[in-house]
């Protein structure tokens, strides 16, 4: 591990002023310190933002505002979120260990880096870590890798469970920089790898996530997060589904479906949603709609199973909702 300076700042203005090339913000430290120990990241200046006033969960007619420094465990335990947005609470509870959930911030969770083993191993090439060096996952071990949104430069999956639930709910982020504040839809925030997999999101130099804005959606109380993985705890998704259904008199009025573990970014399944709308809720409609999920998938040597797994994950998640 290399030498670095560590400075705690009291305000968002101070944090932004301290930001410069080679610096990094530190919140829960559950990603940054790991990657510093592995020599994947080596900031010169670490800016501790834990004292910033970015806590609190506010419920209003406009939805829910979650401070970016709220801890994962606190958000999952919030009574309104647990009751009205169970898909958020469940995504958080199925992420990482209790110890990590207690430390990790919501903003940091959304910015966590991929779990691709090549990215975390500095003895191997990796276009995301070292642009232009190559992508050994294309012809190497790629069982965990993506089948949607991939490019010839990178096939890494996005690691956040929370982001999958938030994409399904059409959440936005509030961002702050010395140029002012702006609001960005989370779906527009994440970038496909293309030829520049090192650029993962639309966060400008020095910019901070200050709030997560969850819009009102009364039928999100009928939602679920199903995560399929190799073991039942402390493991990343082979495939996950964030699902919400609006059912009236047995007919599906609206649906939200997003998948994790299959895309280079959290993947909204709009074709599946469209196929569900207007159908009578039940297994036959769920199976028929879920078939759309495999469209456009580019399977690699070791992860062809994800096409079938994705459709089955969606069906199982839908069946678990009481309709
Ligand atoms: Fe690096 Fe992406 Fe290839 Fe993994 S999949 S080795 S993160 S370029």
C-alpha cells in the first residue's frame, strides 16, 4: 500500500474544494480501502466525507429522499422503505455481510467497482483498470460476466444490488459540485463500457452524490428483489431481479422489471414490462413475458446459462408476489 494523505472535511463545499486529480472521497471505506490494498486504486489524497450533513431519510408527497451517507443497514431498516419499497430493503439485505452493510454508504454502494477478478488482479491486463491493456475475460474465465451491454473492450457486470432496485423504480441522484447542483436519472448515470470501460458513470471531477431521490409509486409495496447466487450469503449475483407489479382485478396494469448480474449496467427489462401490461396475472403470462429477457444477449464461453437463468429468475420473482 502506498503513502497517502487523509483529510476529514466538514462541508460539501470543503469536500469539493479538496478534490483534485489523484484524490478520492472516502465514506464507508468498504470499496476504496480494499482496492487500495490491492494496488488497483492509489489516490494521493483521501478526503474523508463522513462528517458531511448528508444523512437522513425524508418521506413526503414527492417520494423519499435518502442522504447519500445513510448506511445500507439503516436504509433497509427504515419502516417506510421496508413497507412501501420492499424491493429496496431486500436488495440491501441481500448485499454483502451485516458488518459491511453497517459501514457502507448508499452513495458509495452505487459507485462500487466491478467484481471482475482480472480488474482486481494488477498482474493481469484489464481495460477498465488500465485502458488499452486488453480484456482477458473475453477468452478467459467469464462465468460471472455480463451478457447485456457488453463490448469488445469489457464484459464486466455491475456489482450493486441496490442499483438494480433503484433502476426499476426510476430513481434519480442529486449531485453537487462547485458549478452547482444537478439531478440525473440513475438510468442515465451509468455508462456502457463501449471503448472506454474505465468511464463508468456520469460523475464529473469533484462532484459528489448528495441524495438519492425515490419517486412516489404506491404499488411499489408489491415488489420483491430475488438474487440467485452460488451461495446464500456474502456473494454477488449470477442473476437478480427487481420486480414490482400493479394488479387491478387480476389484470396487470403496470410492471417494473430490472435485472442484475447480467448487464454491464443494471438492466431495465422494458420489453418484459410491455408484455406484462394488460395480461391477466399468473404463471402463463409471467412465463410468456419473461421470454423477452433473453433478447439481445451475447453469451460468452462460460456464461450461456444466464439466458435461461434470467427468464427463470423473473418468473420466480413474479410468482413470489401475491397477486
Ligand atoms: Fe477488465 Fe472489464 Fe475485461 Fe474484466 S471484463 S478484465 S473489468 S476489461
